[in-house]
């Protein structure tokens, strides 16, 4: 259901995954690689707590049907962040807090090697889990983190993270530089992988191409591989998809989302004015929702799809309107 963008296509991946080498986790890399393939994922990022010890083992599990990206969860005293796209064996320092003025140096280390820096689970309710650093130093915000200890794939912690990111989006878009959202399972235990995961538009299944897509916001978040969507905006002869900019030339904008896999769900459109449209999906879970606006009224449009009980099913990064 992806919008046609030439040779590029959509890849599904989970970029926050732990094996038994991380505290609270008990699965082997080989078990997780098999689970990723079974879940319909194209890639995963290994993010052990503060160690590259399994990078070589993970690399041996990567293949044509599953790419493994080396990374790390950097568990500082005042918030955790993901370093994605590290060199094999590379480690990022974690023994500091917000008062040490040290985080920017380590973010620079990751970016210097072409990696991506993600603010992880900003409202996790445990010591050191709440993210105290400013988002300005990071490339992406993890607005949807998996169930881990909560037992729920969507909870109040994620609701708070999404609201915070959404409030900042209008300001950042207006300034010409916004920070994309992503979602990951934070897998520690059996049955968690892929819930949720990020669906990325990329030129190929490679670490640099996928990280470039995530960095640009050409991505949306899915609660499972059973959920599909396409989302685009058009004005005159112009057309733009998720994470892209549409030069409207002052023309009216037609926004359209096509959803599958969310029976009796609800689709909402969001701009800097908040929620601007809500429509229900049929019992079969497939439907198309359209809306008209203009760049003068809406600097961007993004979409959320929720299950009938209010749990998140999918959400997109915005299309920016000029």
C-alpha cells in the first residue's frame, strides 16, 4: 500500500531490541532473529545496555531477509538514548547525567560515524528512565515504547510522550527543522518483538539507507505487521508522502489516508490546531479517509489510528505544507 516513490520501498523494523546481555532480558540473539523473521520484520537494531559484546554474533545472524543494525541503549543517570548505526564493537559512554554537560560530546561521537541518536521512552516511570535532556540534541524521539514491564502495548507513558512530541511539532516545523517520531518494542522478553515497530521508506535494505529514512521522518509506526497504511497530500500537480514537504503554491490541499487491519478503529488527523478530523473505520478494518485544507490553515498534517478501545494502532510522521 505504499505510495509509489520509484525504486524506494517500505521496510519494517524494530530498533530497540535486547538479548540476555541486557538487564531484565532473557532471550538469545538467534532466538530474537528468528522471532523478527516470524513477525514480518525486515530489520532490527540490537541495543544492548552499554555493551557491544554481541555485535559479532548479531552480525552472523544478518542476511538477505533480515538486516541487523549494531547499536546501544545508552543508560545514563537521567535518561536513556539509543545510538543506532555504530561500528561493530563501538561503545558509547553512559556514566553521566544531565548536570555533567557530557551528553553532547557523546551524541557527536555517534553522528561522526553516521549514526542516529534517539531519545528513548521519555516518560518511563522508573529511576533514570525519565528523559531529562533537551530534545534539541537528538535526531528522533521514541514516542511509542513497547510493553516491557507494563504488560500493555500502549499505555500512559506513551500517551505522554506522544503529546509532548506533538506539542513541539508545530514550533519545530515553523522553524524549518522538526524531529521525527519512531516506535520500538524495547524487547526484553518472549512475545514483545515488533510491538510496535517503525515502517521506513528507504532506497534499499541497508543501515545507511534506513537510518537516513528515519532521520528524515519518512516513516510511520505500526502496532503489528497486520496493519498497513498509505498517507499523502496533493495540491495541483504536487504530491508528498510521509516526512516530505509539499509546495502547495497556495492551492487547496487534499489529504488522504488508506488504512487496513484496524477493525472498527478510529482515524484522526492532527495539525498545529490539534485534532481536526475524526472518522470511524468499518468492522472489516479497511477504509479511506480524506480531508481538505491549505497551507495557510495547516503547516503540517499527521495521522493517528486507534483501536476501538482507544489503544494506538498506528501513527505517522507529518506531511509538511508550504
